[in-house]
């Protein structure tokens, strides 16, 4: 057994996506500095028009992320004007994978444990040519539940809070979901999930994402994973904690979310699962939390009961 040495120094290139949160950026950057990647790409959207002082905050944030004091090749993609979450992050990732065959992606609110980098390095190497596997994540939303005896399991879901991947997968990214037709999607989602409420929720997200009503990049990546029967590697330990929940967030507003500031863990010696199959029950656990399935089913039950009561009253009057 090889002795595990900390802090671990990663051999992978890292893309660090930032915007206007200097405190969160500083915390994540310290973890990157600890791992000392040989190549660091820094992507930053520009300040928003009509937001006084944001240009200075963006400047400060960029300065923090650029304070590299180890042997490292640094590349930057700093936008002068704001292009939004979807285009800003997607173009930064495209730039990264134009230059790298594979690598690690962190955002300014995704705080990693040190062993996240070791986990990504090993998974990138092990599954480099296995086209069943499309993404590696550091996030685990199972609240302590372990799946199998190995260090990680496989999922149909992708988690993009701290992840790693390959150019071979990113090349299939479809930011506007142009290749998929709305009329086919619900039927195809039924091949992945068997809960109608989950299928309906994903279908609604597909429609709103494709129409541009949701300004994000990652739902598109998730749908690509579904429709290519892809797998995401999820560690049985939570290696990423999201420190960005709150009023100033772009998407993660609810500070009371079960996914906010989850306990950060380290992973020991990595062991591998024998079966490369998705853990469907694990995915259902996550989706029930993310989509509030139990609450929605209760609401539907109350609504249906009310409708039946109204119909019964109408029948009584006839």
C-alpha cells in the first residue's frame, strides 16, 4: 500500500472560473495553491452594466485568483463586458478544452478538499478512454450514505460543483440543445427515470433551458449525459462544499438548502467498483431532495382531493 502524502500536488491542469466574489475566490484559490497545478486557466466574466462598483470588485477578484507563487503556467480569459452565466462559463470551458485534453474545473464557490485533486487525477487516468464515463465529480449529496464497498459509484446524474472531464466529452457539448427536439424528450427521459414527477420536472427544465429562460450551462451537460447513456463518477465521500449559497449568488439563493456548505471530507486510498452500473437509488435520493418530490406529491394529492370534492358537490346539486 502506497503511503498517502498531503498536501497532494495535482498533475492535472485546472480551470478556475471566477466573477465578483473576492472572499469565496480567495478561499478556493488557497486550495488550488495547496495542490499546485502545473497549468492554471482563469476565466472571468465582465462586470454588469448598471452595477456601481462591480468593476472594482471584479478587478480585486481577478487579482486574487492570479496571485500564483509556484511553478505554474498561467493563462487568463478576462471579459471586459458581462455575457451572463451560461455563455461566460461555457466559453471558458471551451477555451480550456481547446488547450487541454482533460482537466479539473472549479468555480469561485466550490471549495475542494485536498484529496479532490488526487481523486480527479486517478479517475482521469483510469477512465480516459472509457466512453461510458463522461464526467467525474467531487460532490456527494448522499448525506453519509455509502453505495457499495468501493471509494466511488456511478450515476446517471452529473454534479458540476467541482468536476473533471475530457475533451472527448466536451466536444459533444450543445449549449442551446439544438440537436434535441422537445417532442421526443419526455419519452427519452422515461428510459432513464420511472417516476413521472421526476420525468415531468426534467422535461420542464429542458423546455426552459432550450428556450433560454434558464441562464445556465450545466443542465445542457446533464441532458447530454442522459441522452448518451453516460455515467458520472461520484465519490462515496464529499470532496466539495459549496460556499456560495445566499442572496448574492447567481443560482444558489437558498441558504437553508440541504446542499449548502456540506461537510468537507478527505478520501483515503482509492478502491474501484467491480460493476460499472448506475446506482439508481442514489440518484432518486438526490432528486427527491433537489426537486422536493415528496412535497410536490403531497400538493398533488391535496389538489386532486379538492377536485374530487368539488365534483362531488356539483353532482349533489344535480
